[in-house]
C-alpha cells in the first residue's frame, strides 16, 4: 500500500498564497485550496481552526512579500517619496491581487495603511522619506505624507483598474511636481 503524503502547514500556506497571487483572496476557499494542493479539506482544518485564521496568515505573508518587493525596487531619485511612490505603483501593476489584499481591504484597527507603507519591524520607509525633506517644519510632516500618499495611492488604484498607462518618467515628474506643491504649500501655510 502506498504511503500517503503528509500535507504540511507550509504546503497549505504556499498553495493558498499562490492562489491569492493568481486569483485574489476570494478565490481561496477550503475546497479550492484542497484541490490546489491535492488533498481533502481535512488537512487544512487540522492545521487551521478556520479559514479566517489562514487568511490572517496570508495577509502577513503578503506584507512580507511587499516589503521584499520594495527593498528590491529602490531607485536613486533625490526627491523624497519618488522611490516609495514608484515601488508602490509598480507593486500595484505587477501584484494586483496582493495589492488589493493589502491596500484595498480593511484589516482591523491594528493595521493601518501607514503601518503597511512604513514597513514592519519599524523599517521606517515613510520616516526615511520624511527625513529627506529639507527645511521641514515637523508640524507639517504628517500632512505632507498624507497628501503625497493620497496622490500616489490614486495612481496605484488606477493601475489596478487598468486605467494607468504612464511611462516611468511621467510618473516621476508627477510625483516630483506634487511633492514640490505640497511642501511649498506647507511653507506658505
């Protein structure tokens, strides 16, 4: 008699993560996941008490994936927020379903979009960009971030919906222009 393959937590998580990347979180059901990894639903519920527990772990994996993506996609632009913006928009274009999971889905009070963008373990992606702003009045740092991030997030959402066809040079110019407008506004106001 052939020995049955033991389905591990790692196999379940990798299968579910692959499904999220291809088809989105809504595609990850117990039955479809079991089919994806070649087992019944029993091993899934042996490892996870319910699908919500698996979804939380998928969210965590997606967050790690985003941070690794960001670290790989840095540029050399001297204008604050350009690198952060380009990476964020590129992530929306290349990993649409993970972007939706992370940035277009509510995850409770303990996870804000700022936390996601800033990186786990206090990586400080946003703080690093804010520190690059010369002659910044600290009272305006949060306001500048919110304005520039709203602008960048809008472009990323356009990328997800297929309405974004700008070249990188055009995006860089737009982010620079927005950054200059927002920082000048804070100096005048």
